[in-house]
C-alpha cells in the first residue's frame, strides 16, 4: 500500500507540474544564436573554400579541423569559428559532408563514372564507409544515392 500511495502521489505531482508548465511556459529570450563574424573571417572563409574547391581537401577520409588549420596556418578555434559563423555550417563535419555529397552527386550523374559502384564513389569522395555516406547523402538530397543515380540516368535516357 505504501508503494501504491507513493506512485499515486508521484503521478499527481507530475500531472500538476505538466499543467503548471503548460499554463506558464518558459520565456526564452530572442537573441542571435551566432555572433557576428570577426574581421578577417571572410578572408579565412575564402581561403578555406579555395582549399575545398580547388584542391578537393574534403576528399581526405581522415580530415580533421586540426589538419585544415595547419594547411591554412591558422589556429583551430579560428577555423571552427569560420565554419560556423562565416560559412554558416553547424560544424566541421557538416561542411565536409556538404562538399563530399556535392562531389558524389556530380559523379553519380556523370556518364564517365556510370560504371563505378556507389561504394567506390563514396570512398573516392572522402567517406570512410557506405553507412555514413548514405546518411549524409539522404540528409542533403532527400533520397538515397541509388535512387539519385537511377533518377538522373532515367532523365539522360529520356532526353
């Protein structure tokens, strides 16, 4: 009977707490999530994007912020801030996956790469295995790499 009484008291207390919170929600201050970019962030962002676009640095499977900072001659925290502030990505992985998926999309739609398995394309774009590639690809495009390739190969044949 003591356990039942304690459980009943807990249920009543929880119900009252839920009712109170519904009537009195937390007031969350509306403030900017990200601070404004600092001076020099735009220049660093351009240098970082140049490394990704011109040298395909994103295709290195074990790429870390420290590696990129070393290549740019900057402190790691500056590179991280640049990625989140100036470039607007959630984090470094989001940035690299964005570029990797863009390259995978290019290869999946190119007739020159039509003979390659999707796993080979994923590995060549910097993903370590098929699972993370499929998840990142679907998050970015809304479809699986196989569906994406099939859709674009169908369009090529219809044109």
